[in-house]
């Protein structure tokens, strides 16, 4: 019995299902364009084997360990490292068994689909993971990981990844990207410019980070113009390694377009650590507009990812640090927030600003109307908690009528879970084909057009929107 | 090959589809009640031919040109007039070709359905519009427009419009409405009273507009009581031309019920241009309640259309003026905002207040619960960006369980795109029949009742709610 | 012709329908766990017959009379008692006829399904209620109510209620619960601790209520520690009657975790009636966290029901009092609001905090992410206006992917309409089975797992989450 239903995510009705299958057949094997994600460039650089099944599937995947945590399982029992270096479980098999015993918690979740997809297509399992199959799973995955076919580069080829972007801090030396290039390996791995540490006055060590930015670029980053120039230089450095986008994850979508002298004063206050919360927010917003202006010069695509309230649990932040599943979406305004940036550069179609949301109520109300009129603005795909069959369906249902398909940018997996990448793209392709088939069967799209759109959504739009 | 699928918007499942078809067959040919819209009364008065295909389908339709704009096409290339009278494209064929070349952008949008509906049913096309068919389309439409059968009044009859309302400023002399009446033509075209220019302190020329209101009515509109009387007189003037409703488009749903002496003071400040943004908002809110009280006297239905943040792009406003596709919906509160008005007059069932929303998150949360209890309050149909198959479906799914069908008011097309009117009503009738058929097939509505409700939604409720 | 479709709420597609039916067959007859509701304990204590059909179905059910009110029918014509004791209709048959005449208003609403369910399954009707069948309905129901089989305890058994919770004020003497226990009847009826009157500084008579709390417990409730102790004592008193939960209905989800000395000062201000609206809100928020801490001691499940703006119509409140259908949901924030409580006790899996919402936009955005990570937090089912087929479907579609099934708590009916209880649980079971069947048919859930989950949602989770 396979873990995966061959018709999964297809429409239930047989007429629509037949067409959805036919559409899917034309895109199922297209190469993967992964323009936004969090895989570790070191994997591709060193091509070292993944350590063990738990380290591959459980310990680094916050989708997985947050669900286990929600039922009272301690993160230390799952091997999640402690911020203070204190004891955490290191026995992979023990972690794996705990995970397997609780695998029923994932019923109905996308994590379950992604995991089963990897279990079946990468490791060949045909019996579901459970307490009774835990050891067999562990042994077989563990053995496979030791073989060349399961090293990062081999999987890269097997997954048909045409290009993948990592996400890298502005101060990063891109050493792994250098090593990849130097290695002669042909896999295309590019960085993305993520400058949170040097554009957010509330980021730990902001002033030191900005000073370091000066050292790296030879600019006087104590001045506003030197600081902006330093960004230009770092962006050029990233572009030298194939970078085509910058990425900005703020709590809100606020943008500003202050007069340059006011921006300079705000920057000075930020460097001195004198910004109020409101001023820090304004400065971050100003930097989005500055980055958009730099994009007009150097062509980087600007990504805005607002809406996550990070580190909701103070005790978990203290014990385990950031990115431990305690980032919770909140209500996000776009209409007012994006106005300064859009008024500054939104009518310029040389620019590509891609906006994501964690607040689905903004899809039809704000984001589709904005992307459906501003030449510079495009909608990123359903994201994070909404990167799921229902989430993707809602995205299409709520954005297509006002923004069409061509103000969206295809799919991106946004993941650090390497083995989930083919599964995630497969889910997106299936959901989109199901949506298109339903449109055709309800007379809202011509069948011939549906084939073209299916290809656009699975492949062309991501490549084009991200200039890859 | 027809452009339209005969079963478009019917449920995919064959059992539900059969019933939906049967329901639709009973309402498909009902006359059109169009109680709220923006067609130009001059069309009906002069009955002049429409100038050319581009002027008919592209240049005046912000749904169409905003989508083209979103992909970097300049509005001047589409013939949209500039505010400064500067050059804009005037070659209809050139505009049409640009539109046709980019027709794929409308895939999956309601605009595409509306356009195809007109192309097929009004002009007889059976091949889709595209770059290669652009000239043929242009020639045939252009030729048709020169014939009597395509003049406004002939189309009015062909579209089976029983009655249509235009939207007219409070200071309008209704000359076209007078001319229609004087012409002896039997088409029923009525005005709606839209007093934005004289109730919104932030409207350009507010004080002058109010002075002009005084001249038109012989009232001293420098006083609060004279100002209110002047409204009464203008409303009576509109009613003389068949008007049954007033229409109010504010950024928020705020209402106020201030003591009359405070309202008078606020009005005085407004006339002197001394209102803060907050006070201007309060004044607009007060005027909604005043209008509601006048409605108790003269029977006009009060329509509230909140939630659009107008003219989002400052540069586009400057270059092209208002209503150019840059009005973006925003989050809208109703519970607190409508309370003063509802507390003043909401329990009076002689009154009919129809509320629309651009914020769908309010459907189930606020609007259905409010309309499901206050006798004076009814829900307007899915509106503007939500006037679409998915939007209409969500409207029914999210309002029916709490408000039922009989606290809604049927459909209105709200359009200035004359040729889209039959298409829009057809979409609404199909979506509603599909919804009803699904209710029947899932045991939530008796089949006999469904036929009655289908008729109510397509025809009777609009007529009754708008007192037409 | 039956009133109910045997396949109601099953998926339309035949493949999914067959499976949904099979799933439903396994849970349709499970006993009812009703862990949260508002039936009157007096019914079970005295086992007196219900007075007449109108008093059973119309006059006490705000779902019913608010819909009639929305179409202009006066509550006094429906027999709703006036606050001033003034005249209201007392002729049951007259009320019933008015209700029957207007039964079409309920088309498409859950009230219609609940009523028809009771009419058919409890009273054996097979012709719909209407003006022409009104008297027959009245006579037959009236006659039935006079017989032993229709007394509260007989219906309790007939409905297969395994356990039901009432909701009781903190100052309640639980005399009916005592009488039930003393009677030797085996029906399990337990109270829930609802302390609004003694935790909300804005509740009428707050200081007197707190003083009374002191008298009942022998604690000095003029002091913060005495006040908290008094709660502990009352909770223990409730627990003695089988209580397993407390229930808290605030306008917002605000929680606080102030230092104890500040909380004591705030309490003192509250007793003196000196709290501002903001301080009252803070105090209510503080008490949620205090109650959560007490739950860690005594094991009561903590329920938070925020988001209703109570008594929207001032005139209706004055004329008829509270709970008359004029409570309207509003936008509700959870991420920021719940943070103090969750930071204090949210990681403790001995605690069970169940959160409900009237703002569905929070399901996927805030509540599922929070419940999907905090061990102490669970999601209550679709609630109040959303306790309906579409509402329940949206609940599952928007929460399952992030929170899974096992961070939800099954269904509760939350009703004072006794005869609707089996109908409501039946609707929930059907909707859940339809959802599960759809997941299976789209490859998102294994068929064997679906049977287990169906049982969990219909029975086990409610029992476990509420510790019943």
C-alpha cells in the first residue's frame, strides 16, 4: 500500500479530476525553480552526508517539533539545542521513536504529506510511520544517508532543482557560495540579500553590525550616505554570486519615504541606540523604500515578508533561541503601510516588489487590488502556515479574480527542510491544476489556456519574476 | 466554438448541476432590476451611438485598464484622458490592439467573463479575442455601433432592463433625466441622490458646494437647519424624477448621532474649513444619521458604501484624476461604527438602510449578525472587487446562515460598463442558483423553496428593497 | 415526505458521499458529551413539563426571535418578557402562528435544520411548518409536552446525553444541582464556574457581589489574597458537584500577568468603583491568568469566550434586558492579548485553556498557530453564529493544517434550546465526517485513520479535553 494517493489533491468530482490529472501530467516533472528558501549553502559546498534520520527530519523542522511541543513533548526530548548549551537529547533513534509514536498528530496537516512524500519517493517506504515501524524506518533511512545517492548534491539532481536560492545575512562572507563555485559542481545555488541585522535598529548589535558593514565595504557607515553606499556594495557582492533578490522580514508592512535629511537623522539616532519603538519601525520602513530605489539601479527583486510576531514565548526564546515555532502571525495592514513605497516607485515597471502575507484576510481586500494595479507590485505565493492545500486554494480563490494569474509569481518553498522541497512543489502544482480544472469545468477558463497557465504557475512565472 | 460555456458557474457535480440548471432556467430571462449603478443618463437621453470599440470597452472601464496598468501599460496608451488635457492615445484601433494583445491577463477574472459575454451575446463572436483577431473584432464592433440596434435605448430593451438607477450629485440639475422623461421613451431610468460634495467637509469646494445648494433650494445653507432643509428639498426634487435611494461612499462606516446643537457647531466649523480630519469624519457620520431620519420622512432607501481608500497613488491622481483604479479597499469596522445610527433609527422597520462592504471578513462576523437582528438594516450584495463568482459565493456562504436570504437585497451591478450589465446579472443568477442547488443537494433547503428563493434573489428582493 | 434529508450535509460528490456516510454511521449514535451549555439545571431537578410550544421553541431562543425581529416583528408579539414587567404576548398559539407564518425567513439557516430535526425526530412531523400547518403543529406538540415521555429527564435519556454541563454564576448556591443529586436520578448534570459578576469591575453590583463572595466563603474579600482564596473555595464547592471547567466571556481576549502588588492595587480600585474602562479591562485580563493558576492547582479547564460586543441596541437592552440577540461579534486580537497568560502558564501541559472565537479571520492566522505550539492551549469548536454547517467547515479547513485535530476539543452545543441539542451534535458529526471523507478522497488522510478521527471528534476529544 503506497503512502501517497496518486490522485491526491485532485478535485473529487470525476470530470474535473480527469482534466486536473491531464494538466498535472504536463507540469509534474518540470524542473524546480526555488527562488526563496532557507537551505544551508554549506550542504551544497561540502556535500557531506546528513547525520541521521532525526537530524534530517525532526530536530531542524519547526513545523514538526512545534506540533509535538503542542502536545506537551519537551523540545529537549527532540534534540533541539539549548541556547545555553545545556543537555538535550542526542540519541537519534530515541528522538525518532518519540516522533513516530506521535505521528498521528500530523493527520490532516501538510507536514504529514511532505514527510510521507519523502518517505515514499526518496526512501521507498510503503508502510506508514508509526510506533511499530519506527525502528525499520530509522534503520533504512540511516543506512541510505550513508550512501552517495543521498548526499546533498545527488539529491539536488534527483529533485530536478534548476536553481535554488539560499537566504544570507548582509554581513555574510558567502564562503559556501564561493566554495560551490570553486568546486566546479554545476548545481545552481544563489544567495539572497537579507539585511535585517543592519537595517533593523532593534536587532541585537545593530550599531556594531553597521560598523562591520563599513569595514567590509570601506565606506563610512556612520554617515547616511556611506551607509547606503555600503548596502550598494554588498548587494553588488551578492550579485556577483548570482543573487537576484533581497528579502525583508518585518513585523509590519510599514514603508516610509522620508526626506533624505530626516532619514539621515533617524539613522543617526538608530546608531546611537536612541530610537523609540516607533522610530525603529519608521527606519525599517524607510529602508524598504531605499532598497526599492537601489533595486531600480541594480535589478534585485525586493521581497517583503511582514506579519510574524516573533518569539511569542519569552521562556522558549530564552531556553532555545529564535525560530523555534513560536513566531505567530498577526493582523497586517497593507493599504496604508505600502503607500509611501508605492508612491515613490510603485509605478515603475522595471521594479519588482514581491509581497507575502500571513494575514489571509488581506488577499482579496488589499493585496489583489494593489497588485492588480501597481506595475511594480507582485503577490508572493501562500506562505508559511498557509503553504498548504487549503491555504493555496484560498490564495487562488481570493486573488485571481482581481489580480489575475500574471501578477503572481509562481511557487516558492521557503524551507530549510531539504527533503520536503519536491513534496512542496508537487503540492503546489497539484493544487494549482485542481484550481485550473475547476475553472475550466465551470466555464471560467478555456481548456487550452489552462495548459498554458499551469506551466506558467509551475515554472515560468517564478523564473521570470525572480529574474533567474 | 462559443466563447461561453452554457453551464458556466454551475456546480461541477452532475446531481447538483442538474438542479442548478433547472433553477437557473426559471430566472435566466427575468427582467433586470438595476437599482444601483453608474451608467450615464446622457446615453438614454440623447440615444447617441457609442463612439468606437475602445471607447466602449477599454477606456472607461477601470477594471480593464487597471489590469493592463498592472503589467506596465501606460494609461495614456489606453486613451485614458489626462487631467491636464495633455496628449493621450485617440486611435481606437491602436488602443484595441494593445488590449487584445494582453487579453490573456484577464484569464480567471470576472472581467473576462463579462467581456466574452458581451462579445458573444451582443456582437456574435465565436472566436476569442487575441492579437490575431483584434482587427476583426474592432471592425465588426465598430460597424455594429453605427447601427440603430446598438444605440443605448435599443440595448436597454434588448437587455430587458425593467428599471435602472443612475448615481447623481446632489447639485445635479438632472437635465438628462428631464430629457428622458420629455422624450416620451418608455425606458425607466431613475436618479439616486449622492450628496458627497455637500456632506463631506473634505470634498473639494465643500463650502461653495453648500452655498450652491442654498441657491438651488432657496434655503439659508449657512445655518444647520437651512442646510438640512435644503437636503430635504433636493431629495424631493430627485424623488420627482423617480429616485428611490440615496448613496453614501465614505472611507469608513462611521455614524454619529450628536445632539443637534453640537452638530450645528460642527457644520459651522466645516463651512469655515476648520474641521480636523477627525471632525470631518464625525460630520460625515452625523450626516448618515440625518439622512436616515430624512428617509423616515420621504422614504428614500439609504445606501452606505464604506471602505475604499480612494486615490492610493498620488501621482496617478495628479495625472489622471479620480476613479482610475487606484481605490483600494481597507479593513472596515461596522459594529462600533454603525451603532449611533442603529441606536437612533435601526429598530424602525419603515426605514431601509443597505450596507455594502469591501472587507469580506465582516460578512459573517459583523454584517450578517447586524442585519439578522435590526429591522432597518439590510445587506447589499457582494460589491466591486467581490462582484465575481468567488466573491458572490463567499457572500452567500458567509451571510446566509445568520442573516438568511431575506435580509439581503438581491443583486445590483454598480457599473458604468453598459454592456457588462446583462453579463453581471447573469453571473449573479448563476452563482445564486448554484448555491441554492448545493443547499438542496446537501439537505439544507427544500427543492420547492429553492425555486422561490431563486426568483426572489434574481428579481423580487431588489425591487422590494429599493422600492422600485 | 420527511423534513430531513437522510444524506444532509454529506458531500455532493458520490464517491466522497459514500465514505462520509460510512464514517457517519459509526458515530451517529454515540452518546452526547455536552461540556458547555446553558440549559437550566432546574429542568433536570424538578422534571416539570415544558409549558407550551411557543415557550419551548420561540420565546427563549434568541436565534429564532432575532431573525423574526430583523423583519420587523416586535419581541413583545413573540412573548419575550419586558424588563419592566410590562405587557407581552402570553397566548402561546398566537406566538406560534406568527412564527409559523414567517418560517420561510429561516431558509438556509442552521436554526431551520435544528427546528426541523426536533419536529421530525422528537415529535414525528413529516410536513413542514407553515401558516397552514401551524395549528396542527401546535396541538400535537402541546399534547406531547403533557406526557411523561417529553419531560426533561425522559428527553435526556432519549437524547443519549452522557453528561451535560450547565453554566452557573460564582455566587450560585447550586440548589438545582443539589436537588438533582439528592433525587437519585442517574443523569449526569454538572455545573461550570462562571465568575463574571465577581471578576468584572464593570458588572452591575461588582463590589456587592465581591462582598457576597466573602460571606459565602468566610474570606475577607476586601483583600486581594482573601478574594483569590474565596475563588478557590467556590471552585472547590463547584467541583464538589462535578464541575470540571470555568468559563469566561469577555469583550476581548486580553490577559495580564501583573506583579501581585499591582494586581492588589487594581483590585482595590475596582472595589471602590474607581477603575477606568482600561483598568477594568486589565483587571479582567489579570483574573484570567489568576484563574489559570488556580486551574493548575484544582484541575478546572479554563474556557475563554471573547469577542462579543454585548447589548448593541441601547433601547432593546432597556426594554428587554440582556441576551436578546443584540450581541454582535467584533474583531478580536489573540496574539498580543493571550501573551501574558501564555507566558505565565502556557508551557504547562497540566493546564487546559480552551479558546473560542467569533472572529473567523483569527482561525488560520492566530489561533491555529498558537494552539499548534502551546501545550496548554486548545481550540474550542466553531461557536455561536459560526455553529453552523458552513461555519464548522471553515473551522476545520482553516485550523486543521496548522493545529491538527488533536489541539481541538470536539464539539459543544453551547445552547439553552434543549430540543436542539441532538440536532446540533448531529450537524457537527455530519460536517466533520464530510470533511474527513473529503480529506481521504483527496489523499490527505488514510481511510483507517479517518474512522479513528471521526470517533475522536464526535466523542473522545470532548470527554478528554473537559476531563469528563
